[in-house]
């Protein structure tokens, strides 16, 4: 027979795991935001270099690469956000069960 205390301990353990995953995702999301910001800066620098002349082929290649990398990082950000929503939903469900205990 599972006691209320055992059930509460189980729920609190689940809650801790969920909070740790949310923290991990928040850290990853911050890192991806920093990456996106750096790549946006690289895109702007490439666009500036294109407007000023110079080695157009090399700059165009850098620009394309920066745009692809930025788009990839933005996609990771969207995935992070989707995962965070799901983990927050799980946290809310566990919190409701804990408050009902």
C-alpha cells in the first residue's frame, strides 16, 4: 500500500526532475540566443562588406554560410521553446497533484 507520504515524495522527486530539465533547456536556449545574435552580427557585417565592394565571391560565401547557421540556430530556439512549453505543462500537472495531496 502506498502511503500519502510515499506518494508525496514520489511527486516531489518528479517535480525536481522536471525543474532540472527546465533549467537545462533555459540554459540551452540562452546559449542559442547568443549564437543567433552573433550570427546576426556576422550577417550585418557581410552585408556591409558587400555594399563596400571588395572580394564579392568570398563575402557572398560568408554571408550565405552565416545565414544558414543563423537559420539553424533559430530553428533550435523554436524547438527549445516548444520543449519548454511541454515541460512547464508537466510541471503544472505535478504541482496540481502535489497541492491535492
